[in-house]
C-alpha cells in the first residue's frame, strides 16, 4: 500500500502539472489565435510551448542563467565579446553604489527584463532600487512567462557596465539560431532600443520587413563585423545533439560586438505569420526529450531545485 504522504505528493505534482498545461494552452490560444497541438507540434511556437511542458528544464536553465552562461561563452572562445562584469551578488546591500561607476545596468540572473538601467547613480534613489531588485529575487519569473527552466536558476544580482553608443543605448541584433542535423540556419531581427524602429532579415541580409529609413538602413543593416557575429551565433548555438534553437543578442559598437545568450524566444511579436512559424518549426526539433505516448503525463523535474 502506498503511504498517504507519498501518494499525496504524487497527486499534488500531477495537479500542478495539469494547471500549468491548461494555463499555457489558454495563453497560447489568446495570443496566437489557434489551439495548441501538443500531440503533433509543427510550428516553431507549438514546439516551443511543448518544451515548456515536457522540456529538459535543467538543461535550458543553465543557458538562461545570465551569470552561468558567461562561462559557456568564454569556453567557446568569445570572452572578449561579453559585456564587462562589475559584480555578482546574492542580494543588494546599502552602500554598494559607492563602489560602482557613474552608470551601470543591474540585472537578475533568473529572469528576462527584470533590469534597472542607471545612467547617473547620483540622481537615483539607491534604497528604492535595492528594494525593487531584491524584490525580484523573491519572485519566480516562471509564474509570469510559464517557462519553468527559470526555476532551476539561482536568483542573483548581476551588475554590468552600461555600454552606450554616442551617449545612447545601442541597437539590438537578435539572431534566431537553429543548429542541428539539418545544418545551421538563422534569421535576424534588428531593432532600436525602444523597438519602435525594426527590420527583419534573412541570413544573407535580405530584408523582408522594415520600417527603417534609408539612412537607418544604411547605418544598421549589414555592419562591418556581421560575419563574425554570424560565426559566433553558429558556434554558440551548437549546444546539444540534434536541433537546438536559441536567440543570440549582439550589440554593435563602432567596430566590435558585445553579446549575451538567451533562451528560445517567442516569435509571435518579432516574426509573424503561420508560414514563417512553420518554416522555423521545420528547422527546430524536440531535442532533449521524446514525445511521450500520452502528453498529459508529467515528466521528471517539474519543480526547480531553487524553487521557493
């Protein structure tokens, strides 16, 4: 006979899994306009959602960790392209700003966009920033994005140099990479810091959507070191057997690129259209796990080791 406590824990785990699955299916339908097919995922977004439910959370977590992934980038020979690190902390403490330069950016390691840009520390309320950032450390980002590999990341604070281009935030170069048995493929999404001006390119820099002016296109499309950025994307995206999809964000500063690695992005806001999503879906696979006979059954590691 199964002890009551053991049986209760099993039932609770399965209930949590089904609640997560239902929320993800509901969110997907609202945003994409069609129902999520988990038994035969075909488009990129369907496969990405499948990985959210059945994926290897621990594996993807190590590449979404803003601190740990820096070591991977160094091991691949691109340490000089990392944004200079000013420090990593378990929590922010009063007085920390005194040891920092005038400007910097504060990030949490276990999330996306839980950041604070400090242009001039003398004009900022240090206590308020500490309260906000430390508050992020007590939250689970997965509750917002439904991406549970974030639960496997130890919450920490990362402080990096704030790199400006002519006194302004630089433009982003997002490489949507697919590296596996079918070869290496990538498309690019180039955007201004506020993402109001943007353009989308094939790997050969053929533009297929843009609201950039001619001057902006001449300045930001096909930068001089685009070949090196593509090579970095190719090598860094080769992280597992089979087909792997990641996004590589690079920023171009007067002749050099600085980058950080991110998890598989959502294409619903950056690359629209079912044909486009089907094209990306054909590139990527379900590496790291196999489709179970019953997708309704939870797989191991449904909770992160740092989950609170």
